[in-house]
């Protein structure tokens, strides 16, 4: 099996389209498509079905991604055993609690592919870091910001909740409804102001400071929440309502925040260059 083809397949799986994968891998779209076609012929299995919003992985693709990702990681590890550890570039990263873990994984895998010997360390919230993965609203004044993807806010409802099937919904429908409050959300003050304006008082069942906890509690049926989502997010047990009028047009950009001078040279500059395809893809989508 050709490792380059496997790399291009994994990029398409993560990006959700051959066009986006081509940007991430610095190749043309036909190169990605040909790699997928060769793998399908070699394995005798269909890997993707085309949908309006991109590629939908088949069961075979899900299995190949799991096994292929390990194979690529092992190949990188073999190369690293022959390298001088002292020469490896290092970068400390802080990740805001509201950023989706799934997209963090995609970004870090991309960086490891582009900068093979990069050694990443993830810092706690109160620790200093070279760069922070966060939303633009939480980046802080005076810091440079490289946007990587955009997320739309939506109302997230358990699959068996009455609001999951209600034809029309509005903010007033949240009055007295079991609610999961996301305490780290930069839009929290906006939500509270809107709820107060319409005299809506949800029944807060939990206050969480991470995106994953909020999604997990919604999927478990504890309550509903309002949260930002990437268009490619796959949520099991959750119904996503984009038709809440008060959330129309509400979105945020997620990216890398850093001190401007620190991004001019060195390891951080290399990381920013490796992330430029993500930024270009966001600009094209906009």
C-alpha cells in the first residue's frame, strides 16, 4: 500500500472533501481523487459517497482511517528514531475549553504531517504558552490571530426531546426547559441578555466549562444547550436546530492567537505557515 495515497485519503477523511484536502496537502484536487481511487481499487471497497456538503465516509473508510492513521504514525515514529531529539522544534499550545476536541485532533495531525519532528506540549489554562487555539472573541487585545475555521451557533437538543420535532421554535420555547449552561462561552452574556429581555428562564441542570461535557450531557438527555458547531460535526443522539430565529447569523471564528513578534520567525512561524491552507480554505468559503 502506498503511504502517500494513505496520507491523502486521511486528509480527505478529516477535511470532508477532496478540494479541502488538496489545500491541506499542497497538491491539486485530482491528486487526492486519484489516490482515493487507487486505494478503492486495491482494497476492493468504496470509501466515500458524494453528498451536497462534501464526502461521506463509508464503513470501509472509517475502518481504513483507524488502521491507516496508526500505520502513518508508526512510519513517522520510525523516521524519528533516526533523528537527533535535541534538534526537534518544540511548541507549547493552550487550547480554550470551548474548542471541539475533534477539530483539535485534525489540526494536530495536520501539523505532525507537515512538521514531522515538531514536539508539542499542551498547557493548562493558567500556564504560559507560545500559541493558543481559541475563538477570536477570546484571543485578547493586542494579539495576532490566524483564523482556521468558522462555527455556527445552534440549539442542540436530545433526540427524544419535544423540541427535536417541534415545527417552529423560538427563544420563548426555552422557558422552563432543562438547560446545560456553557460557562466558558464568549457569547454567554449575550444569551443571558436575550433571555432576560424575553423573560425566559430555562431550568439550568448543569454548568460546564468544556464543549465535550456540554455535548455529552445533551446526548444523555439531561437538557438542551446553545453551542457553536463546525459544519462537518457528527453528533450522535443530538438534533441540531439551526432554525432558532435568535441564533440566525450567530457564528465565531476559531484560530491561533499569539504575540505578533513571536510569529515572525522560529518554530511558531513554521506552524503558522503550515496552517495557512486552513486559513485560505476559510477565506474561500467566506
